């Protein structure tokens, strides 16, 4: 009978429920009728037999699922609710149970067990007002929020009541239809995106996924309704409330979080710790991120955070009670406030308590993996994420992308990303994915700084220093390099540099933001103070020390020197495309093909080399290749004299071959231009403008002189016209280039064809000991190119000035010099003259090899004298002294002088004598 009592009540109940779910209900139930219906439902809450409609709808299901459950005190209802989504549950019973649950959502008293268990707690915490008409205080959501607030404040709520609350919170999470606000606000989204997913909380998670932006867009009302429901059910306090999450993550909890008690709020934290690890499963990952999206928007939903930080939040961030929300406070604002205070120094003002700070850091480390878990960032950067990072969908890529495009972002987004990057520089563990990738390196090389509670940038500095260890993996190296590149955008992103130099930057480099510009500004100031011997450095000592660290780090990768990188981008693409960026390999590649580079790039590389030669510690490749040799030979050497020290020990028997090769490379570079040799430049600062001004006039800034100035000084050395300091330096260069033709750029440039055709075998020798130079001297008559011939003749001329610059002759005559010329000091051709006299003296017996080499040299010099006449008196005197007809020439000169003297005596003076009077006038 349609008008039987049970069916009429059921019809009215459905009408009551339906009215709450519609914006503009067609049939409205009067308040008196509502009150009566809910009262009837309350009276039947003790025994399910009293709800006639539900009893008949669920008779069979009761036998199937709750056979052993005793009737009374709402136990059968509870049992049937727990089995509501079982496959074998009849639809008729499921509908009746859902209606019953919706009535409970409107008035908690419709649940006998909940009303009974929580009666005293409701009264104790003033969660209901008995005498008022049924209103919001009767709603299940209000009751849950009120009692949860008491629990979160640390008040005592009975275990029976908490158990009932847990059941009903789980019930609300399982079935979205029990929340009228969800049906009202999200009807369109459910129909469009989430139809057919009604059971076990899947519809709610589908809506959460839509809100996260993974399946389209959702309206603000729907998002707010979901946020409210999450607050009512509070799954952050116990993951089991969220059945979809519980089922998806069960295997992960059993393996990764088994050490944590079931239901503990730290389970969610544990799951976040294992996000994107091998232990995580895909389904769990999705459900977890969907829930965390909402928890991240209301700091109170993270139970542990709220417990440890409620005092700090109230004191510093002006928060309200647990169940009170401020419309003026945007999502995530409280947590943003907390983490800003977490990284404050004592000088900057009020800080968080220790336990709150640790909790904020823990959450920050977990949420930094996904920009959607940072509501402020997502809100301010929505446009930029779509514009620059739409294709960056993998874990952690979105934040990296925003950092890469920092200069292109809108102002608000740039500030947020900048602040987060600044925090990362202080506490790199915020970069959880990077930390996982770098775990082996941290354990091996950085475990001491990693164990510190306060990071202060030490861990990242350690990772940078060990970036090229063989234990380093690709992911970690890429992550560390990316962070270095991001740091170049703003000096604040280097925490240690910022803390050491912020006062110096404000004083000396105001309005400069980019780190590379700040480094250049401070370095220039330090250098100027050093050159001017300033009594007091303008840059503080602690800043100078950290500045040195930054300068050294920047030399490792060309991308860390933006001006150089921009100038050479096309050249890198053309000539160094397959060369890795790390270990300064691109920079080394550009140095080796310097002559082929574009003008702008060439100039930048030249300036870089000039800086490195002045301060060899900035030459990353040299310092890396020769690290052990520096420890062996130059442990006490000043960084400015490092290359000089290595050059002095280059020919040691224990010198590492790779280091020796690198020193030779740097010597070749130095000999292309005197400006790349600071020691020579200082020693010859008066001689260069005096003798080589015409070369300087033709020179261009930032362009090599191809050894022209050094060649000019060599000629003056042969003429014995240089100052003592300059002469000493040029002698060393001549000696070195006499052993290795590659150290003489003019010779190499003008004689390249002759070396290839006449001296190919000697040039191919692994160890250069002057064979190529000797070959060119021997084949002087075969050389056709005038410029090459001139270079070889210059070599011969130089060897007359000092036997040390002719290694082949010096080796051949070493014993004879010891026996016959030991008392004669080297230089200015003195020992050469001594050997020539010994060769002429019939009483002296020279070594056969020495005799042969000397005769060869005399022939060469004779030919040189014919081909290249003497350019000055000293040159003429040297040619006479080394001529085979020396005695004859000297005799003729002597006779000529005597004849002139006699004529003068016999003929008197040629000029007219002047009287004394005229002289005195």
C-alpha cells in the first residue's frame, strides 16, 4: 500500500534530503514537517526494525552481512553502513542506507551510537544548544568540526566518541552524496568528469584530481565545498578515513611505513617521504597528491604541523581557532608565513620554536616536489606556468622551469619563485628529488654537513666541490649544475655568499642584482685595493674569502659566466657541439681553436685567459690536471705564482706527463702575447714601449699580438740592450722555446710549411728537445720563404748571445764549457766567445761532437752574415768575433787605425786654428 506508514515516512525523508541538494527545490518541506521527520528518524535510530522502509529493503542484506549482529543501539545500521559498497549489496538496500546517512548528516541525533557516545563531550565543549530549534548545531559537520577542534587543541574527548567520529568521517569521505554542498556545487563537474565513480570515495578523488588541474577546470564553489568537506572529515589526522587512499597505498604502508602505528598522522608524512621512489606505486601517488593538494591549502589539516605550530602561528601569523577560517586569508598564507619565519636569523627578529621549525622544514621538503602543493606559488604563477612550462610535466620540472625563466616571469610570480629559491640556497634539502639523486655523494663526501640540523648552504657547496667525483651520477650532477645556473640570476640565491657579502654589496655594488655582476664588482674592488696597496681593504675579510669560493666555482662551467657563454654560443655549436659543459671542457675547447672563433668570442676568451694568467688558480683545467703536482712542488706557493712554480718544475723526472702537457699548453698561450705573461710584463714594462712601440701602436685590445712583442724583445736581447730584469725573463723564454718550437708563435706561424716538409719526423716526436729548431738551422739553405728564413736567422743570432739558448750545442759542449770556460759567467756571448777561442787554439782539444757542432754554427753564422747584414755595431762586433777570419779582420782594422793616427801626426789638423781672442769673445 503506497500510503502505508513506512512508505510515507520514507517518501518524506527522500523529499527532505532532495530539498537540501537542490538550489531551487520544486517542493519545499515546512520546518515543522522537517522537525517531525528528523524526530521520527531519531526515534528509530536505536533499532533498525523501527525504520519500516529500511527494514524491508535490507532484510536479506542483514542476513547476508550482519547475521551475528545483535539488534539495538544502532548496531545493525552501523554494520550495514560498513557493507554498503559491497558488490552483493542490493541497490534497494543501498538507497535506503544512503537516505538514512543523509539524515544523519542533517542531524547527528539520527545516529543513536554517535549521539550516545558523544553526549557528554558535546555538552562539555558547548557543541550543541539543547533548547534552540534544530539548526547548524545539529548538523553532523558542525559536530565533527567542533569536537575535532577540541581534539586538536589537546582537550580530552572520550575514546568511544572519537571512534564514532572516525566512522562517520570515513562515511562522509566514502560517499560524496552525503554532503549536500558537494551535490549542489559540483553537480556539473561530477556529470562531466566523474560519472560512474560513485563507490568508495572515488568520486571525491576524481573531483580532487579535477581541482588539481589534471582533468580540466572546476568552479570556485565546488573547490570550496571540497575544501570544507576535507576539513570536516580531517583525513590528515588518520589516513584510514580516506578509503580510496587507504586501499591504494596499503602495499606502500606495509613496506615503507610499517614502523609507524596504524592510524598515526605520520603515515601521511611517511608516504610523502617515499613519493617518486621505487617503493611508491602509481595509484597511491595519485591519491596522495590529490589529498595533499587540499591539506596544503589549509595548514590546520596537517595534524602534526598544527599541534607543533599553533602557538607560533597565533603569535606570528594572527591565525584563528581550528574550526574558524578567515575569508581574508588566502590559501596557504599561514604556512608561507611560518616558513618565512623558519629561516630568519636571530638578527632579523622573531623566529619559530625549534619543534615548529623542524616541522615546517619537513613539510617544505616534501611539498617542494610539486608546485601544486604550494598554493601561493600556483596562484601567482598560473599564467607563467601555462606560458613557459606547459610541456614540463615530469616531477619537479615545473619549478625548475620557472627558475630558468625567472627574468621573464610576471612580477608577483618572480618574487615568489625568487623567495623559494633563496630558501633552497640556505636549505637545499627542500629539493627532495635532488637530495635523493645525490644520496651516494652525500653519504660518501658530505655526510658531516648533511647531518647538521641547520644547513646554511654548506651541503650545496660540498656537492659543487665534489661534482666531478667518479661516484657522481648524472642526475645529481645535472641537478647541482642547474642550481648553480639558477644562482647566477641573483646573488641572494647563494646563501653563504649573501650572508658573507650583503653589507659589502649594499655599500660597494648597490642596485646590482645578478650574481656574476656582483662577483665582478667585488673582485674589481679587491684587485684595485691590492694594486694600490690600500691600507685597508674596502671588501671585508669574510666576504673576500667567500668571493674566492664563488670565483673558483664559476670557472668550472662556461654557462656560469653568462657574458662569455652568450658571446660564444654560436662558436660552441659550430666547434664544440659534442663536448660536455662540466670540468671547463667547453672553455678548453674554445681556447684550442681560438683562431677560428668569431671576433666577439675571441675577445672574451682572450680576456678570460688574461685573468687566468694573472691568477692561475682561476684556471680550472690547469688546477684539476696538476692538482697532485701542485701539492708536490708548490704547496707553499701563492695562488698568483702557481703557474710560474709549475713551469720551474716542468722538466722534473717525477712531473706527471699530463700536467707537463698542460703547462706547455699554457706556455704556448703566454708566448702569443706579453699581456698573458704577468711576470714578463712587469719585468719589461720599461723595455716594451722603448723598443717595441711600433708593434703596440698597431695592436688592438683583446687581440693577440702573435708573439710579436716577445720576438722584438728577443732581438734586443741578442743586441744586449735589455734591462737586467727583462733580460732574465727573455732568456728563460728563449731557452724554453729553443727546446720546443711550439713555444715560438712567430716561428710556428711563418715556418709551418717548412716544418711539415723538412722536419716532419722531428715535429712528431713525443718529447720536444730542440730537434725541430736544429732541423731548421741545418736546412737553412733549403728554406725559400723569406719570413721563415728570417725567423731561423733570428734564432742563430740569439744563440750567439748565449749558448744556453742553443740546447743542441750546449749539450754537445757541456764538458768543454766546464773544463775551459768555467770561470767565465754566462750571458752576453761570453761563453760562446770562450769556446771560439778554444776552437782556434791548437793546444786545446775540444770534444769531437762539440767541435763538429761549433764548426756547423760558424758556417751557419757565415751564411747568416751574408744573407742578413749586421743591424748595429754590437751585431757587427759579434759577427767579427765569430768569423773564421777573425784574426785577419782584426789585423786589418788595427793597421787602418794606426795609419790614420800617423797621418794625423804628420799633417797636423785639418781645420783652421782660431785665436784666443776669438774664443774669449
